[in-house]
C-alpha cells in the first residue's frame, strides 16, 4: 500500500499520558472528500500478540470513551471504562487475547481531533477540523492494524458508538474480521438520537465561551454548555427504572425540600456531578464532531440503501447483543441488523439481555452479558484454533 | 371566608392581551410558608354558566400552556392549545358547558409570576418570587372559583401538569369536584422527569444573559438557554415512533449531508424551530418555577405517604387516561393512581389509548381520546342532571 507509517514508539504525550502513538504520514481520504493528514492515533494494548498474530481483539470505544479501556484514566485517575470486561481471566482475557483500543479520529485523548494543532495555521483545528464519519474512524483503525501487521482480527467488539464501528468494520473489511460483537448499537442513528445530539450541540454552541469553536486559542472553555450537553445525554444512557431504583425522589442531604433551585433531589445532584466532572476530561469540539459522526452513520445508505448488501458474502461470525431497558439503542435496532445478517446468510447469534441498567448496561456488571460473550468467544476461539484460556 | 376579592372586570393587560383579570388582595398562604399577595389571576371563559351554576368545567393547562385554550394566542397568533377539544359541539362543548381556564400561579401570561413587578421593590420578582407548588396553583384557582361563585365544578380536566392539578383538586377540594379527568399525568414526578427538568433549568442558568435571574431589570434575555431547555423537553413530549414517522433521517432542503453543523436533518431543523419560537412567548424564570412545582409534586407525601389517603371518602367520578407511547408519563404512573382510587373505593374508569403520538397525544387529533371523553362526560352529565348536548 502507498501509505507511509512511522515506526511504532512508546511515548508520552505533552500531558504525559501513557500509551502508544502512531503517526500516519500519508493523507487519508475522508468521506467528506478531504485528504487528511498527517495525523496521530493514540492507542493502548493489553495482553500479547501470539505468533500466528491470530488472537487480536479490537475494542471500539463509545462517544465519550477513549483508549484507556483497562488502565486508570490519566486525567481523572478513575479505572478504565471496561475493567469489568478486560483483564486476566476476564471475558476479554488478556492472558489469551491481544487487545487493542485506539482513541477515535476526532477524539481528544491523543488521536488527532479538533483540539490538536492544525499544522497549516499553528492554531488548534477547532471548526476547521474536517467532519469525520464512523467509516473514517474505522479507516484510521485499519491503518493502525496494518502497522501492527495484523491482517485478521480475531474479534472486533464495542458498545454504542463502538457497535457502529464494529458493524462498519464487518462491512468494510470483512476478510479482516473473524468475529464481530456489536453491543447496544444500530446500523443507523435514529431521529430521536439525532435530536438528543442536536440538543447537546446547541447547548455547547450557546455557551459564549465556545467562541465559535475558537475557545482554545482564546484560552477560554465552554464548560457550562458542555456540562448541560453531558447531563442531557447522561439521562438517555440510563433507564427510568434504574433512576427510580437508585434515586427515586430521595432528597440530597436534607430532610425536606428547600423551596429553591438548589439540588434538593439526589438525582439532580448526581446529574450535576456528571456534568461538572465530564468537562475536565472532554473537549467540547470533540463532542460536536463525534456526535455528528454518529448522526451521519447509516450503513445501509453506504450500500445503495440495502443493509443486507453491507454484509453480502460475509464469513464473519456475529453476536448481536441488546438490553431490554435500553431506549437509546432499543432492541428493535439490533433486530434490524440481525434481519439483514440473516438475509445475507451470515452466521449470527442474537441475545437480548434482561436488565434495568439501560444503555449503559454494557459498561456495568451484567452477568448474563459476560456469560453470553464468554460462550460466543470460546466457540469462535475453538474455530480459530486458539488455545482455551481455562 | 376572610379573603377579599376584587370585582370581576374585563380588561386588557399592558400587552393588550384579551381576557379576564382577578386581583386577589388578601394574602394566600403558600406551601413554602410565605403569605403571598396581592396577586392577579388571568383567565379565559368559554360558554355560559347555567342557572344552577352546575355546568362549569375547569381546564388546567400544562407546563408551557396558558389560559388561551381556545382563542388565538395573543403573542404568536396561533390557535388555542386545546382547540381540538374545546368549542361548540366539541368534546368540551361550549354550548353545553361553561369552561374556565386560568394561567397558573408563577406563569407568564398575566397571572402573577416572576416576570411581574414585586410591589416591595418596584422591580420584577425574578428569583425573589416564592417557589410555588401544584397545590399553591390549585389554591389560587379555588379563589377564582369562589369569586365566580361556583361551589361545585362539573369537571376538572387537564393533561400533563394539568393532570397533576386535577388530582390535587380532587384531593384538596373533593366536594367541589363532581368529575375529574387527569390525562397523561402522575401522582408524583419521577426521578427521570426531575432529571430532564434539571437539565432545562441548568441550560437557562448557564446562559450569561440570565444574570442570576435579573435579566428583565437589565433588559437582557436568556434566549439561547431557554431554547435549549425547550428543545430537550420537546423530545420528551414525542415518541421515537412519531419522530421516525415524521422525520426519520430525512434531510432538510438538501440532497446530501453537508459535513458540517448546520441542520442537515429535518429533525434538527424542527427542533431548532421549536426552541427559537418558544422564547418569544415564554419567560425563562417562569420555566424555572413551573418545572420546580412539578418536581415537588408528590400527592402521597401530602397525605402521610399514602396515595389512597389522598382520595379517602371521595365521591368524585374519575376518568384516568394514558397513552401507550407516552414515556414521560407512562401508563404505569396512571395505573398507580387507579390502584389508589380503587383502594379508596372511588368511582374510577381507566383507559389506555393506543397511539404513537407520545405524551403530546392529549393535544392532538386522537379519535379514541375524544370518544372516551365524550362517553365519560355524557354519563357524568346525566348523573348531574345536565341537558344532553346532542
């Protein structure tokens, strides 16, 4: 291939964040028509690549996730976002598999995004950053896999926007995907989800500190708008039942309502906390770009309007997972993917897991999710000729 | 009673808004403990009160509604919010019934709210306005009914926050309520709904034009924050199915996405329009106060934690109505009210109407809703000895 890739090197970013950086020097043609580059991909790995290079799992993160799936987050110090799933003896067993997790293109944890410097101007990209798509993110990941000399991934797995990337991988590079596990995802973003994203974007853009996107150059930060965007989104990640179970109408550190606008209720206090902590670790413009990428995702549209066509001739093994209480990516969306895969005569399992944890269930302790994945991955590993972990 | 009420007078407000104004001179004891007054109640009537004063229906409006149920809105010029329901020969037949609809306490269409002048300071009340409750709104309405010399309402009816007022009426003044119709409501605001309200309030308060609530005194207006609050709320009034049916992923006046942050999708354009038109007719501080009143609503808590106790000994006839696709006030909330009414041995009908119109169904053309209400009201009218309309 014609793309030059720099030598793999372990380095610390300006912010001393741990992990790998890969610089892609030759331009990448994006869906918007722009040839983009050079750019950096920041990624983490867990476990060891076997001699056959056949045990690699690509973990795709969600909207506000990053490459630190199983390391402490370098800004917040909190555990990795998928420590429930990744580790020795865990479902994604780091003693058996080689895991790769890369910050998406447009992200804000080391991979090039709107907060990085645009070499042409010497200023942060801000809104001069090109609008990227889920397919562009996957194209960038493919360059990383080429660099790692992994021709065939044992598995591509992810939840939410991660599931979109999994489906895009299976459609764009079927020969490189032995198994695909999209969790709590969809083949296209729904009108309601676009609407919620638009509310978040408007909240950010309404903040005068956003300054038309140029806040970094001006040493400002639209923290209030970004916090409101996060609060609105966070509600959609939960379920009414979970909110009722966790908070109900319980009051926060008081015996009676105060007849005011303080956070009387625990759920208000919780939501404010979600908003205020989020702004420490996430870039507002990245939020705009990544939500836009999700809005634009429509796998059928990329294949002449036919979702089965996206999977034509696929030999990958699919395990589609949804959650009963997920109203952001409801089971009906997963079922459409299953129908399309069946129409394409694909090898597909479909599991709807009963839980009241809502969309966020993929990040939580869900025994049925773990059991399902363990069984599916063990079956795939057997077919792939990988040693059983235990 | 000890409260002085001014003579009824038809007048035009400063803004030349049509309708009645009643000034309550003696203070009203609010739930927060403040004796509030004097204050104004702005209201509309439709139809004619009969000689027995037995055909009056009180229509209670929702969060962003007002007294113009069946008149053109004086600011927007749009039809009244319940013209589907109110009029000659309609379900709420103005040839048969005498309808009263009053702007709620804390509102912004003539009834005293945070945008009116605080006589003590000569400035708009802003955040010095007391935090009011649904019960306070109902207490104010009771004063209006006393003024109109209507001891017993034929019916109290309303949707959403209107339904909360209906339930409060039935609990606080059972002898004054012959029939009660809470539509798409609940006996308490859920954690998820408090959360959505909190997002809206934070969006308003994050707008620097809000100025700690003092925007009117400073000749400013938090239009962007209020628009974001409206956008977030508006999504919750619809259903995923309705959004999909109406908009899907259709593009707005373009053939392809623009790879930018314009309103590419129809649903974005629609939502922006909802936000930008709302700010012309609604006061941001009113939005804070009225959402807070809904958050605080918990009818069981007002009765020692027992919802049946709220309705003990009631002789009112209840018709509880919910909509299958309403996820803001789901059927389960109405069912709790029905259970409590049954426990209190009340006369209760319960109808869940199949529709994909979501929470807003009560404002729309819903033939089954109309049929249900017509049947229920005709039955009640017969028991009340009112003449059949046709």
